[in-house]
C-alpha cells in the first residue's frame, strides 16, 4: 500500500524531543524524509537518537542544528535542505518553550525569549517554507498541495493561562499568524493548519505529571481522564500533512482529550 507521505521532504523544528520527535517518527513511517531540527549542540545526541530510530525501521532522516529564532540560521537550514534533498514539502513548526512568571515579575528577557522562539521562530520558518514551495511548483505525483505547514499551537491559543502570559500570547499569535498566511496562500494550493495539543506527556510539562498527585490534579482538566501521548499528535500531523486533509486549510485541530470543553462546568449548574 502506498504510504501517505512517500517521497516528501519534511522539516520538523524542535524534533529532538517530545512532540517534535513523535511527529518525526510518524511522518517517517509514512515515507517522508525528515530533517530533525535541534537548537543547540547539547541536543545533538537526542536528535541523533530520533534519526537512528527512524533509520532502524527503514526510514530516512538527518539531524540539523538551527535556532529557529535566528533569521540567518533558518534561511541556512532551508537552503541546506533544498541542496541536499531537492526541496521541502512539509514544515512542522513545532519548536516551543516556556519561561513562566507571575505577570508583574515577568522580565522583558523572559517575554522576548518565549515570543522569539514560539512566534518569531514560526514566522521565520513559515516564510522560508512558502518561498521554497512557490519556487518549486506543484508536483501532483507527490501531493495535491504545493506545500503543507503545520503550526504547533496549544489549547492556550484560546484558554487564558495565569502565570504564562508570554506563552499564551505566543500561541494566540500563532493562531492568527496561521490563519492569515493560510488566507494569503490558499490560492496557491498551500495548506496551513495548526494542531492545538492539550496535556501531552513531554519534558515541557514534566512537573505536571511526574507524581501521582500532580497527575490527578492535571486530569481534572481532561474529560477523557488520560494524559496525551506524542503518538496522538503524530497521527494528527500525518493526517494534516497528507492529501486526506486536502480540503482543510486555516484551521486548528484540537487534540486535547476534551480539555477545551471546560470540564470545570461538568457538574456545575
Ligand atoms: P519539548 O520541550 O520536548 O519540545 C520542545 C522542543 O523545542 C525541544 O526539542 C527543544 O530543543 C526545541 N527548541 C527550543 N528552542 C528552540 C529553538 N530556538 N530552535 C529550535 N528548537 C528549539 O516539549 P513539547 O511538549 O514536545 O513541545 C513541542 C511543542 O508543543 C511546543 O511548541 C509546545 O508549546 C507545544 N505544546 C506542548 C504541549 C504539551 O502538553 N506537551 C501542549 C501544548 C502545546
């Protein structure tokens, strides 16, 4: 059976851990060649492990260092990918981080750091991806779309989050960045969508599920009463990147076990 992403080239940012690594493995399993992006030399070993895992099952991947908040590095990552693999077909704009603080104690550095990676990083990578898509032209043998971008957002693109103003602002920004560029480039057959994960067990939220008490507290927010796994997001990413989602453009797919159903209201009136 033909795999859904055969012969397609995917750049996945922040793919040495968590959701990015899960998406890298899921896309590679469907035939995509994956650029496993990582930000700093210290993350190289983890990126290599993701590459090894993909190669062990017959897939194709490379590790690539690039800080997505740095324009020159992002431009170089896309140029190197095009020169090595010929093009880019899929971008998963996944890199993201938190620097939490009570709002009145939040430093400008904490604000700028989170906005720089989570929002400016998505802008820079999406811009380069769209430039490559437009230059290449459509290849119907590969995909009905000229290119696909998946922005890793969060339930916090709609749920306010006290103590995390920089993070929530970055994800709210991602929502309208995604919708605006989807509107701008849909006529070119470029599809741009977001995934909004709820609580997925990764290093970013380790403190929220590392003990039975913390997990129990967290699950009060999740109607399905389970924490998500990176595979839940990987499957959604494959769907949105594939022609199965050909008529889906400019939307956010919430993968959250019902977190955005406001479970606090379950037995309240
Ligand atoms: P994670 O910490 O495992 O992954 C984040 C990745 O981003 C790391 O691999 C890190 O090295 C990379 N990164 C950080 N700064 C970077 C930079 N400047 N350039 C390139 N890469 C950089 O956590 P995760 O949960 O897998 O997070 C992935 C994405 O999912 C993030 O955008 C996060 O906001 C989003 N998200 C996660 C959850 C969750 O519950 N885990 C929920 C909602 C949204």
